[in-house]
């Protein structure tokens, strides 16, 4: 059997589950570019927009995320936005951030991911999908043998069908806490559960 020892071999989810993220962070800016990306052989990021870099309530990209994107570019990380959103506002955002974009991506279907990879001339093995949803961002990445980092959503406000899926996501994630600090949402959930964690 050939072992997956180098970057040329597609990654298989170690847990055996499409719905288990490879890493789970509280926020994009908590991902260490040198250690968590470059150190893991990841040179390309396919990046979700809504509630990953763009707040759903204020429609702004928080300052720490703007800084992180600039630092990632400086470190020669290639970033391509990958969004299911079809509004022209995401195209304008891509222009403002000076990033390539694949919109209307229909995640978790593979076409958008593959289009994004070919747009930035990247390989699956050294690319990571980063987003806030298990059923779109993470599942689609794993179906293609790519790594996926899950982020806690920037704000709780979300589309109705997304809110429904969030309940299932929470069940799948169990007690998993995001790296990089406990976020407000997790704190609230802990209170709701009456847990002393
Ligand atoms: Mg999202």
C-alpha cells in the first residue's frame, strides 16, 4: 500500500468522516500562517465568504481579517474566494480585496472547488478549504480529498436554512472547541448546558 507521505497524494480525512474538520479555529486570524498553513504544506486557500470573512449583520470584513489576508498574501499564500453566494456584492468584495473568486459555487458539489483550483493553478494536495459550514465547505473539500479548516461563524445571524443546519453541525461537533480561544457563541452554549468546562 502506498502511504500518503508527500504533498502529491490527496489527503484522506483522518477521522474517516466527511464532516470532521481537519482543524477547527475560532476565527481566520487565529490560523498561524507559518505553522498551520506553510508548515502543513498548504500554499493555497479556498476561502468561504459569508460568516467566514464577511459579517452577515454589518456586511463588513473585520479589521483582523483584512490584516490576516494581507499577511497571507505576503507569505505567498494563494487565496481564491469560493462562495455559494450569487449576489454582485461578493464580486465587488473580491475586487475590493483584490482576490480571485468563484461565486455561485454550489458547495458541496465539486465543480466550484475544481474551478477555483484551476483558476489559481493549484493542486488539491497543497490546498485547504476554509469556511464556517460543515455541510458545504468541509464536506465538499473532503469529498475531493482536500483538507478543510472549520471556523466558528463570525456572527450568529444566518440564513434560515443555514440556521437549521447549524443545529446538526453542533451535534456532529459535540464538545469540540475551536482553537484560538473560546468564542462568544461557545461561551453561550456552555452556559445553556450548565457545564463547568
Ligand atoms: Mg459561510
